[in-house]
C-alpha cells in the first residue's frame, strides 16, 4: 500500500499533537510543524512508544508557519521526497490575551494577523499543488468567537482564516483538493484554559477522542 502523507501545521500540543499521534497509529507518515521544539520532541517520544505493527512515522519540522521561506522550503522537500500530500491539517494559531477592543495590545494584534490569517493565505498556494497530486484533503478547525466580547484579536483573525478556507473550498469543489471545515468539541487544551480559567474540565472531550472523530470523517 502506498504510504499516506500528512502535514500538520501546529502539531506540538493539543488537538494537533493528538491528530499526529492517531494518524501515525494508523500507518500515516506525518510531517509535524511547530515552533516549540520541546513539544515536538515529546510528541516524537509518544509516537515511538506506540509500538504498533504497521505504525507510521513522524518527521519533525521545527519552524514558524509565518516564515514564508522556511515553509516554502518544507513544501519543496515534501515534493522531492513524496511528490504529494494526502492531508493537510492547520491547527496553528496565536491566542492573544482576552481584552476589550479598545485595550488591544498592537503586538498581539499584529501576531494574530500574521499567524491566524496571513500565514493561511501564504500556505494555501504552497500546499495546494501537493494536495492535488495526492488527491488530498485540507482540514481547517473553526472556533467561532468572532464578535464575542473580549475575543477581538483572536475572534476576528480566526474568522478571517475560516472565511478564506470557505472560499478555497467553494473554488475547488469540482476540481479538488477537498477542503473541510470542522468545529471541534470543547477540549481541555491550553488554548481553552486561557479563555476559561478555572473551568471544570471534567466534561470536556479528550483531544485523542476528538482526533479520532475527525480522522474518521476523512
């Protein structure tokens, strides 16, 4: 069987890491991108302990999705090694501190735009040819906070990202690649903890279970 190749941009923690683990458990080769080297190394350790027959492999790519040159070089490397991508998942996000719109820190606003919106617009043209070559799917993860109080920087830039993904999906409905947008169940991630400190995390969905649900959709 031809090995399936996945690229996960934002794979060092939370749902991105869980998706990487579960895809590897199902025999995929996952290219895991994140800025946090330690998080990627911990992910690698967990994947190596799977010890499952037919388990896939992990390629660690410690880089920032806002670095166009680095991401372009990575896409070229994927093309040269495999010639395709079967899946791209894009959970990478900058989570600005909650603040009134009138008190937003300009550095957090700029970083939110760069990571949540601009990087998506830069990555789509780089990754689209690889997905087309692999009859692949792009998966975006929605978190509809736009317009909610105190979520200005995060909500606005995340909404812009999803709007761009919806346009891409509509444009490629007949020719591919397939573009899916899903809203994950609430999970006990670091991102949610920043939004809702002190929340009872007991009823929240484990990232591993949500990762399996999303993979089954594919």
